[in-house]
């Protein structure tokens, strides 16, 4: 599902009426049987098809009214990497000051993963 398109409008009164008519005609077709029942089922199927077209058209109109998707957020990659490095150094220094060498090692690994992700994504999301 495209996140830039709306989920779709609620069915309008026309579509609801068509769906209700299809349900009633289906019930009538099942209860009566014979040629009248067959005709009722055929009309119910037609009402369902028309309701589907009405709802798809409403969705297309809503999607067209939504306009173009918002532009992608671009971040200055070198500045983001410098900021990430400064935060990383401060966190590792704090961990080492507390004697938490295991935490410092985990922070280094996490920092390397984050740098790889930022370089691969082109820093698509802001850091900090």
C-alpha cells in the first residue's frame, strides 16, 4: 500500500444504498428460488458491481485531490556524520569513565552500524 495515498473515503450514500439493495436482493433470491430468485441474484450482482465502481471512483478522486507526495528530507551527510561522531565520542568516554568497557565496546559496534546505514541511505533521516 502506498503511504502517500489516502486510505480512501468512507462509502457515500449511493454506495451504501447499492450495498443494502444487493444484500436485500440476495436474500430475496435465496428465499424465493426459481426464475424470480435467479433474477434477484443477477440484479444483486449488478448492484455490487456498480457499488464497487462508485467506491473505486471516489478513491481515485480522493487520491487525485491529495496532490503530489511530500519531498524527501535531505540531510547534509558530512554534518550528520560529524554530529554522530561527537555524540559517539561523548558516550564512549562516559562509559569508559564508569569502567563499563563492555558498554563502550557495544557503543563502538552500534556506531559503526549507524555510519554504514547512514552512508547506504544517504542520510535520509535526520540525526540528533
